[in-house]
C-alpha cells in the first residue's frame, strides 16, 4: 500500500510530467524518443526516490535534474539508425556546443531562471546564461526561411510577425481561419508554420495543420495555446513544438529556432 510520502512524490511528479514530456520532445524532436527519456526518468525515481531532490527550488527543477542525469549519461542525442529529417537533426546536433540547446529550452520554454538551469545542468548560473547566448548564435546558422502564421487575433498576429521578421525570416502571410490557412499555404509554401488552436470562425488550427502536413509531413509547426497541458496528455499524437499564451518574445524566438533546427512535425487529432 502506497505510503503518504510516496503519494506526495507521485503528486509532485504528476503535476510536472506534462512539462517534462514537452521539454523532452522538443529536445529530441520526437514524441517517441522524448517519451522514452521521460519514462526512464520516472523509472529511475521509482527505483531510488532519494535522487528526487526535495531540497531543490521547485519540484520541476528536481524532476528535470533527474531527467538530465539520464540524458547526459546516454549521450544526449537521438537514437541511432535515424533517417530523413531525424538524421539531419542528428547531424546538426553534432555541430552544437554541449548543453546549449538544453539551456535554451530550459530557460525560455520551461521558464527556469539561470540559477535553476544551472542546478539542472550542474553548472553555474553565469555558465547557464552563456550557454543560452551561444545557442542563439549557433542555431541562427540553420535559420533562414519563410514563416506562415495562423492566428485570428490581430494584435498577436502582428506581434508574432514582428518577432519573426526581426529574426531574419520572411512572413508569407497571416491566416485567420482554417480554410484561409490551407489556401495561403498552397499559394506560398513556407518553411515553418506558427498556428493558434482556436480560430476566428470556430475552425481549428489543428485541422488546418493536419490538412497541410498530410501532403508535407516534414514542415515544422509551432502550436500556440493558452492551455498547453491539454495537448500533452500522452493519449495520442502531440505537437513537437508548443508555446503557451501569454508568451514572451524570448519563448517565440526559442521555439522558432528549435522548430527550424529539426524541420519536422507531427499531426494532431482535433
């Protein structure tokens, strides 16, 4: 029978598991590979609960710290034998300074402070900040292309357009409905799609993306939603790249860098 301490630990992990899975997926570029690392993390904690640092600044930091022990031990890369876009990602990974993408994701998408990033990666806060700067510089080498935005809120759409343009990309257009999105895509094929979930006429950004990637499965997609945990249930296909509203400019820049880096995505079921 579970002890009170075990139940408490289970609760702490459960509350942060969706975000660990999001992080692992963005890090590996694959739902399957990301979940393998997440499962390995859970198994390690169940085998030895003492590795979950209850003195950490947060339960999220403690969980991610265990994840990184496993990630670093395995070599922190995609599995062998990958082909296509995954193989391309593997090639890109080999060119990056160690821990740069990890630090970038932890600080921007997962919103950890540099102190917390340092705890997770077992480095000093200044080193963590330096890694984020290096990540932006190195990943920029892989970024140059056209971005399509699917967003029905004009202010948000304009903000995303400005951020993307400032990164050096060209915006092919902004679509407010699913039908408009498919038409825009067919008119000017982008290298990256940024999509809201709920659109102006009640249509779904998920439906629009599914229609698009059916014919072009390798186009990267970033989904934007106020409720990211609802898309990270583990019960079906999930977005490879996901940022939450309200977002920060740094989060958008990081997500765009990650998505362009891997140049792949997967469909979702509405």
